[in-house]
């Protein structure tokens, strides 16, 4: 086979890196919903020209994280109660599908991966670091879907997890005790290791419903992280 015509794969483009930076800032609440993003300020802050920045921002428009207003510019997309419910409904569907695939594969290996992710979360909880707990929670669910072996489910989950963090940043309230959060994720690990489909589905559905209830509770106030 003659491969002489193939050129080396280039490293990630500047636009892709810039999109990651802005995506992370949106996810963490640095740019809250409704925030207008100015090209000049962002380009200067990130140390890039406006060309790659515009390309990056258009990627985020396509992902649904930014919205474009004619003659006004780009804004971080606002989220309402219907968005919150839809995001978690979609996550429940994606993670349930991933979980069933996972159970049909090497569930022992998958459970080991999830146990490792849970250990990171437990470490963050023990250190009393809410931001690290939220990051570890996000990573656990990303690992859960990745362990299914489906790249398409993983792509869907990645986008939904970013939107989840947007919800948490915009509509936060007092987080439940870390022990309860860890117990929920430990139950998922145990269901995977046991190959228990009914338990896995029930735990996932309860976990998502609980998050929606907390986010949309009348008493919800900004200030602390919630479970993903």
C-alpha cells in the first residue's frame, strides 16, 4: 500500500482550542447565561486574532451554547425550566442507553473504571472542595458513557454535560451532603458490577429526577454546586 500521498495530521487548530476555553468558561459560570461576548475583549484576553475566535464562537453557536442576535452580537444562551427538564431527560435517555450497552460488554472492566472515577470524587469530597467535587461528578458521568464504547453516545453526552454545568451555574442551591452524592454514584457502580439492568435504570432515573427537582425548587438560590 502506497501511503506517500498522506500528509501528517496537523495538531488541533487554534479555533478548536479557543472553543474549548470558551466552552469551559460557560460551563463553569464565568460567562453566565445572557452574557454578551465581545470579540475585541475576548481576542485580547485569549491572545488570538479575531479570525480563529469567530470560528470558535460559530462552533459554539452550532453546539447551542451561544445564540446570535442580528446587529447585536453573540450571547450565552439563556436557560429556563423547560431547558432544564429537557437536558436531564435527554441525559437520562443517553446514559440509560450507554448503561445497557455497558452491561452487554465487559462490565467488570467498566465497573473498575467507574470505581476509579468515584475514588476521585470521594477524595474531592474529603478535601471539602465543592468545585473539585463538581468536576469529578462530571467526569464520572463522562466515564460512564465512554465505557459503553459508543462514540456517538459519548459525543451526545459531552454536549449535554456542558449544558448541565450551565444549569448548575445558573440555578444553584445548597448541595446535598457529599455522603449522599457518593452513595448515589456508588449504587451505579454496584449495579454495573452486578449486571442489574433494573437497578441501573432506576438509579439513573432517580438521580436525574432529583437533580431537576433541586434545580427548579422555589428555594433555589445561587451559591453552591449541585450533583451532575
